[in-house]
């Protein structure tokens, strides 16, 4: 008998692991045999002959159990005590059942001693029957190791050959399955290596269903402490794509992006503005009409343009209060206005950039093509724009009562130069009266510089 130095349980001589706690009983001998096998890979050392052993790999790396040995011994002793108590209860139940069965049977008359001796079987035969019954009991209730196939007594929890935890597989069914399957070649068997330290006490005493469920559980995605999936690269890319799509939709439906991409009329107006901005310079002549409740009066003027940061407006009018001249200069990012003296205008409400007539607009409407100026065939569009530019030109910057500014543009189909531009300003407050102002601006010359400078510069 081999005695386990961990749980002090007696084991058969052929046992390699403790059948109670699974401790390696022959660690040194197994280490020598492994070294010998490593040196001679072509040799094969079979297991000892066992009527109920099976051909299966038994190579298993082992190491001493980790943790507190005293605690492990206490757990093994407690498990053994629980098992012994269970066996004692089963024995009590069997004796009670035998007592009930004996009480139910009729009492047989006493037999003479000679008759009893004749009826009793010989002692040797009795031992033979007991051994046969014991053998049959072991064959019917044995446990086969699912890892190495070794037969073990049914009251043991660990395989005596490989030290693995034993399941509740019935011996008779295992024999039938094994005999029907026939011999299995050794090279087709997958070897699963494990160690005693990898088998926790809770898993060693768990049922086969729990072990199988844990073995076949698919590894899932790591979860955070709030039971939410980790934020990975795929989620980050999806978030970026969603933000880009949302930004595109907002631009298209709220900032004129749809018109800029799919409206040919808007593209043509932007193109005309780009053509005019690239010219060395141009001049528009202005004919103005002021429609006030008291009376209407005319006005004249011109627009000079060199670059978006160098342009000038000049408007002359003779309203009922008297003749007046309004001038506006755009020099870089600064705007200057004059009604006789040049002063710097408020940059938040004033601007003289001519190109705004072809940049900031909405609700474009196509009108029939018509001639304008020197061009016999022009594209003709009508649209609305921000009136801030025209309020600066009229010297009314900062007015909030202006309803809107409606523009019409004629552009040459070939060169896309703006040949004529009209502007109608509604609700302008001039000299205390609501006035409807109409500007008609015709292109008079191109390719000329005008030397526009800031006030005070020579």
C-alpha cells in the first residue's frame, strides 16, 4: 500500500496518484521515466496490466499544489469525513430495509445442527463466492477516468493513474462502448496536459454537467465593471463615420450644401463670382431709384474693384432733404465710410466686399435667358442675399428693419462675366421714411486698376 503524505490515505501499490486528493505518489519515478522517454523518443513503456485499464495517453506534467498545504489537508479531511458519513447513512438505510424485509417473511422452524452444517456451503466455496461477488461489484460500479481510461473504485474521487478528477460515468456502459469501438491507434489520440495545481478544489468536486459546461463555454468579449462591452477600434471608427455623416447632412440641409452640390443655378452664380474676382479690375456704373412715400428721386454712382480687399463704392442722390453723397472703401479687412469725411466703420455691421453679391445668397430662381450690355445671350437668375452690403453702401449700416434684398444677375454664357446686376432693397429707413431702393449696375470696363487706397494715404 502507498500512503499519501498529504491526506494520509492508503492507496493500492499500482496507484500513481492519490485516489482521495489527487496528489502525485511517485513524483521522482515519473520524473526519471520522463527523462528516459525524452532521451529515447522511439521507445514505449506500457502501463501495468489491468483488466479494466484502457489504452490512452497518460503523460501529464505535475507540480506540487500551490497555496497553504494545511488548508488543503483540512479540505481533504472534511471531504473524506462527509463521504464516510454518507456511506454510513447508506449502510443504515440498507440495514433498515433488510430488517423490514426479514420482519415481513414467515419464521422458519429451527433446523438441527447437522442439517444446518449440511446446508451451509464449504468455507473455501464461501470465500470464492465472496471474491466473485466483490469482483462483480467492482466491475459494475467502477469509475473510468475520462482522461487516461484507468478503472478506479467507485468510492474514489481521483484517478490512481493520472490524478484527474473522476466523473460519475457508469462502468457497465463504458465497457460496452469501449468494446464496441475496438482498439484506438495511439497516434490519433489527442493528449491534454494539465497539472494538479490547475484543478481547483471546487472544480474537483463539481459534477460532470458543470465540468462539460465550463469546458465548452466559448470565450466572450471582455466586460467592464458596468457590464458594458469595451470600447474598441471598431466602435471608434463607427462613431467617427456617424459624426461625419451627421455633419454632412446638417451642411446639406441647413447651410446650402444641397444647393451647392446639386443645383446648377447656384454653381453658375458661384462660378461667375470667381471669374469676376480673378479679373485685374472692373467697374460697374450705377443708376439708382429711391421710392419714398413723399416722392421718388434718382441717384447715380459707380463701383470700382481691384481685389476683394481693394474696392470702392460711390453713390450720389438728391432726396427731398437735399443732395447727399455716400462713399464706402474696403481696404483689406477694414471698411471706411464717408458722408463728407472718411471714418472707420464698425466691422460688425459694415462691409464693402463686392464679391458678396455672388457668395452669400439663397433661393435661386432661373429666369429666361436675355441679352445684357455687350453680350447677346446671358444666363438670367434671381435670388436673395444678405442686405448688409447694400446697407453699408447706403450709409445705413446696422439697420435691422430691412426686410430683404432681391438680386438679379445676367452673366455671359461663354465667359461667365457678370454683365448686369440689379438689387432691390426693401424697408430701408432714409431721412425717417421707409424707402424702396433699386440699383441697376452695368459692367462698363474690365482689366484696369484704379489705385484704391485707404484714407490719408498719398
